[in-house]
C-alpha cells in the first residue's frame, strides 16, 4: 500500500502515487473477481444489476484513503446485495471491496476503531454459512481476518519507519548541538579574553590592542566558517557555499595558535601525522582537544598547557594537561555540564575511552583513546 498513513494514524499523509496505485489495484481486483462470476451466472439471473453493484464497489474505493469507514460500510452493503442476487458468488468474493477497505482502515486508523469494524464485517459470517457450508464460513472468516491483519502489519511497518526517522532526527540534533557548543564555547572564550586584554592596553599600548582586536576578528570569522559548514543546507551545497572541509587533527596548530593569542602557553606535540584516521575519529579528536583548551581558558586559571597527540595503526591517543589551580575544577566534576560529559560521549560513540582528573604534578589532565578500527 505504499507509505499509507493518515493523520489519525499518527503518520505522514500518503503520497499521491501510493493513493493512485491503491485505487487502481482495488478496482481491478474487485472487477476481476466479480465480473467473470456474474457473466458466468448470467443465464440464471440478472447480471446487469450485479455488474452495476460491482462497478459501484470499485468506484466507492476511490475514497477509501480519505474515508475508509464510510467506504467499508458502502462496500459491505453493495457486496451483500450482490450475494443476494447471485448466491453462486461466494460471500468472500462479493464482499471483496469491503475487505480491501478494512485492510486500508486497519492501516490508517487506531487499532481500537479498526477492531470494531473487523467485528462488524465478521458479523456477516452467518450469511456465508447459510448460503454454503462450514468450509465457506471458515474461508470467509480467514479472508476477513487476513485483510485486517495485513493492515496491522503495514501499520506496524510504518510505525517502525517513523520511529527510526525520529531517532535519526534526534541523533542529528544532538550531534549538531555538540558541534555548535564546541565551536561557540571555544570561540567566545577566546574573544572574551582578547577583548579584556585589548581594554587593559588600549591607551598605553594601542598596537597590542589592535592585535587583540585582529585576533577577535579572526576567531569570529573562523567560527562563522565552521558554523556555515555545520548548518549548511542542500541548496548551499549546490551553490558551492560552505565547502570548507570539517575540522580535524590537522587543524590543531591553528587551534593552539588561537589559544596562545588568548594568553595561554600551548605546547603541541604530534606523532604519527602520516596516519590518516577515519573522519569521525579525526573530528572527535579535534573537538576533544578544543573542549579541553576551552575549559582550561575559562575555568582553570592555568598559564601553560601541554597537548600530545599520538597516532598509530590502532588508535589516536590524546593527552591534554595544564598547570591550573587544583581548587578551581567545577567544570570537570563527573557528569557536570557539557564539557567533560560531551568529551566522554564523543569517545564512547567511537568505542573509545576518556579519563580526566588531577595530574601527578598538579594541574589537570584529560586522556582519550580513540580506536581507528571501531564498530562491528
């Protein structure tokens, strides 16, 4: 039935193509069963009337998606009339239009409502027994039940698809939130520190103030570029906008330079630069270092930080340690804020680990291991 879900079913409206295919298939099926039977029995009855009832059923199915309950009732009455005119036509065949409408109703409407209609159609089962045998009765009951079950299966299938879509949207929103947090938090921290420095030396050392302002401008432009890439749309991609590649471990030198411009002495050590990790690991490693530097700037009061990144065939190992004051660690407490929690989430999503705590010589350390070979 295609992607058939109506507003009452909690899904998106069905597409025009799916509705058209359903209408055509239903009409062909009803007429394909009723017309030959009526023509074969024409010598013993009035085939024109029965054919008119079959055509009326096929026509009524045109509105089955919008009003499945009303169409089901109409098809049931028309089918019962056909069966009374031609008892040779089984009740299952005569009520084929009603069964199709029941299937659609089962897929589109709440389960409680569709069950009531199912019982209503099954209530006609004594007619099948009166006009035939136990086998005819069983065939009718099975056909009606199967029609309702098919609708329920389609409904469950669409529910699973909707749940997967919602989950994917939620995951994408969470990913964007993490990225925006990392970009904005780091850039704002650098800009605030530079603005404070510019204000301190604005009168006595105007050239230093200009350097600080230029650093603010550079940080702002860099953040805007990252956000444009992060939030780009399909139209942006088609027009060639926002094609800057995502951040990675290759951008750590620029990240360290921004931190130095904010007054933090950064020592950057990198090993195994010839090894290119997967893009997800590359971005996660960059964001972990960025978040660690950001929180060092904002909260620790440290004047020096050492960043070590070692890449080999198995994993990317990151260590960020500073000489900050031991008593000023509110952001680093387990589970607080998005800083440490966000870094741990990035590592765990890749099957890695992240540990943070006081360093052996004072200060604070963040240690992360991001496997290059991750997943099943």
